[in-house]
């Protein structure tokens, strides 16, 4: 090996070590920030997103509810067999659903803050629905999953699945 080759090899090895050290330090800092976000404060922030969504339902305005969803969100709704994959379809669903004057309440929630820009909230909720013809209100228990992403500084629903809770067998 010539002197030039040894110098090149040494420089390449030094660059590799420096790059790896910088990467490892960056991962350590990112992991530290993610751990802070995963704490109770992060869970409370994610739990509050349901309350905001429920408040949007109570306005009776399907566009206010739809505004809680990302443009590319997927909604697998409780009261429809159709998958909704854009704001127009999601608004259409809520235009019909809101006629029942839904009021939701969480029964059980399991929240996982995945990192500073994504989180899951899954559990059970109960909706109080009023029949528009008779005025009779009934409770419907359902299971749910919300997947959230923070986009442009705002938490949005990117995936929402809701289905009637099956009877225990």
C-alpha cells in the first residue's frame, strides 16, 4: 500500500467514524425528545383530540367535523358499509350521521404516543343517538381506533375506524 493509499484509507475511516458518531448523537437526542413526548403530557394532548372531535360533532356541521381529518384520511365509519377516503366522502357521511344528533363519550381509551408527530388512540366509546323521526335517544357502544399525525403543527385524524361493539360470546 502506498503512502497516498494509506492516507486516503485513514481519511475514509475517520470520516466514517465521524459520520457514525454524528448519526448516533442525533438518534440519542431524537429518542430523548420522543421519550418526553410519550409521557403523560403527550397522552393528555392526544386524549383531548377526541373531546375536540366530539365538540365538532355537537355543532351539527359536517364540515367542522371533517376539518378534524387530513385530506388523505381514511374513515371506516360505524353506521356505513362504505370506506371514506377523502373530505367529500367524509363530509357526506357526517351530513347523514349528524342528523341523529350524536354525542360521544369514551368508556375506555388506550393511547400510544409513537413520536412527536404520530399517535394512536384505541378503545371503546358510547354514542347517544336520537332518531330524527321519533325523537327517541338510544345508546350505541362501539370500538374505535384513531390514528393521528401532526401536520403543519396541527393534529389531524389520518385513519379512523369505528364499529359497533359485538355482543360477548
